[in-house]
C-alpha cells in the first residue's frame, strides 16, 4: 500500500492475520487434518473465516 509514495506499515499490519489467529489456525488445521487451510500470508478477514469454518467442521465431527 502506498501513501504519498511511502509504504503504509500500519495499514499493512492491520490487514494481516494476527499472531494469535495464526497459532489458532495452525492448531485447528492440524486437528482437522486440513494442513492446506493454514497459510502464513492470510489477511485478518480470511484467517477469521477459515478459523470459523474449521471450528464448525471439528464441532460437527465431534458430535458423532
């Protein structure tokens, strides 16, 4: 992202997934046997979406 010819680190960091999200997504993707769901370069929103999907899948699998 460019702001008047300069890189806007704050905007970039606000769009990247957080460390907490990364750790949770890694754990859930391993637990659900779906390692491809984890990617270090996800946006905050995409990480949140994948976490939600994996949590729902794990919850469904545990209900059987």
